[in-house]
C-alpha cells in the first residue's frame, strides 16, 4: 500500500496501516477494523480511537514507535480535534476504499 502523506507535527509524515498495525489497532481499540472505520466516519469516536489510529499508522508508515507516540502525544492535543479526526479519517478511508485525493489544506 502506498502511504498517505500529510503534514502532521513537524512536517510531512507517511501514514499507512499494515496488516500488523491493523491487528494492533483492533486490539487497543477493542474493535474490529470495520467498526472502528464506521465510528470515525460517522463521528462516533473516542479520543483514543484517533490517537491509536494516528500512532499506529505512523508506525506503519515507517516511524519508530517512540517517535510516533511522541508526535501523537505532542500534537493531537495541541490542535483542534477536527484536524486530528480528519487525518485519522483519511488514513482509514485510504485503507478501506483506496487512494485518498490530495488535500492541500491538510
């Protein structure tokens, strides 16, 4: 899968969910990937859903786990929640439906 490239934190980051990170995402959210996608697509999410989606997709995109956690911890709470939600939705949209169109405002 081609990573989704979006600005996050310090610059452009690669986001991708691999089979391994999907399994971990399901474990930490206690939800199947379909349920998690539905929750975020319908704005029926918890903050942890966003945080885990972004952290694990940064790892899937090639970030070291510690760096991924530090980025999420530093930047998800510093910006409006809508920005992090939109990014998490883009990550899951790419996984579920395929390539996401570029959005220059992100």
